[in-house]
C-alpha cells in the first residue's frame, strides 16, 4: 500500500497522519517509531479518525491533546473560556475597525465582560445569567448595548467556528434608549455666549454655530480644506480621541457652504493660524490644535456659558443650534441634511421636526389654479 497516499507516512522518528477536518488539511505526528507494525497501527487509527469525523463524534483535543492546531483552530466549546473567546475576538477585529472603536471594545471587555464572565466556559454561559447581569448594571441602556457589542461579536464567531451551536445572546435584544432631545441656543443666548468670548474661542464657537460641524470635525479641520474663494469647506476626516479617522458614513464626506458669519469667523482666525498652514482652530492656552472635545468643553465652552449667564448645555448643541436656525428660516431640509452630513432628510425630520415650519394653509392653491386653467383650455378645445 502506498502509505503516503493513504495519509500515513514516516516522519523522522515518528509517523505522520494526514486528514481533512472542517475543510482544513490536518497533519499530526504520532511519537512512535515508524516500524511496519506501528505503520499498520497508524493506518487503523487514521481510519477510526475518519469514521469519527464522518459521524461527527471526533474530538480533536481528546485525540491529540498536545496539538497546537487543535488548540488554535478546533478547540471545543467546553474547553474555551469567555475570557479566551473575547481576547481572540479583540485580536481578530483590531485591524478591521477604527482605533477608537477597538478602544471602546477593550474597555467593555476588560472593565465589564471579563470580570463578570471571564472564567465561564462558553458552552456554560446561559442567557438567564446575562439578563440577570444586565439588570444589575447601573449604567445607561445605550452604554449596556455598547458593552454587549464585543460579546455578541465573539459568540457569533464561536457559532461560525462550531464551538457552540447557538449564541447565548441570540434572544437578548438591545435595550431601548432615547437620545437626548436637541436643546439649541436661542438667538439671545447665541449673542450672550459669543459676547462672552474673544479671540480664537470666539472664532471657534461662531464658526461652529454657523456651519453645524461636529466637534470632532472642527478639531480636524485644516486650512487646506477651506476654500474662501468658492465659499466652501471640505470635510474628509474627524479627530476622535486624538486619532484622525474617516467619517462614519459616505455622506459624512461633504462640502459645506460657508455662510457670511462663518466666513467672518474664518477671516479673523486667519490672522492667528493661517500662516502655519495647519489646523484652523487651536487652543489659545497652548497654541496647538485642540485634541479632544473634552478639552474644548472644560477650557472654553463651560467658562463661556458661565460668563454668559445662560442655562448650561454641552458644546455639541452648537450643531443643533445650526440646524434649528436653518430650518426655522425655511431652508430646504434636504439641503440642511447634506450640509450636516446626513444621507437623507429622514434624520432631520426625526430629530429636528419641530423646527420645520408648518405647511402654508394656502399650500396647494397654486396647483389647483394651474389645473383649473389647463382644464378650462382643454374643455374649450373639445
């Protein structure tokens, strides 16, 4: 018999078995001398392995407990802990998601998931335990949903790898949560805040209110992206946790029309940062580009709001203020959506609907009049 073709052959001082398992070509070496008797034994062992594979009773680790391939690829669910599963998931996803996303995943994994479930075998983690844990958490529904993301992803991988037959999260829905309603500044409050600022801080907030940019986009904005002659700026990236990243959606990459008050702020800002050719807005305390939204909030926005004597809300409300100003003035919601980086006006309608003017009671009158005139002509010619 041609033992090489049969999947059994001498290898050094041992005997190598070859077989296919779950679409993978596997080779394992038996630590026994390649004598005729042992080669016959190896053939019988391989035949038994093939039968176990065919009948779905093959346990790779039990058959080859020291196999690195078995531990790396074919480990059974009963021998894998949640900690190992999550850490493998983090390694797999590290190159496929943004740096800020993997940081969020690591925070969820090492601060919440591993402390609670790390020592549990993945085959033993039941939905009821996860539900009890969720009920005990003193964090928002949105945060809980975010914490569960890497756990869901890890168990989805486990199902695909046949480590478990079904994910324990399959029947656990995300918690409902309500996003904070927009709380824009009124015209008087806009004047009060801007009146409480000067220099680079004044320019930053005036520009923010009249462009509707996200804070991450403001931080990332560079002068080469500003075209004052055309009156537009180009948004191609954002700065999240000190890391540049592309916008989340294709619509986030956009041109934004510069309204007069935004241009005014940029003209003043040119004297401060244009010659350096770098970031448009900088921290006046350091002379360097802003690093995070938290830095802006603590050192610029919160003090300005306090000096203005108005009710506090976060700096992101400058974006909501822009939307409310545009819509209240009767600007086309589709245009507002494109300016703000939304793919359609559905989000505008959902979030900012109360600022969209009600339809004119006389709406439709022009169409009726036009149709009446056309219909009259048609009747005359008949």
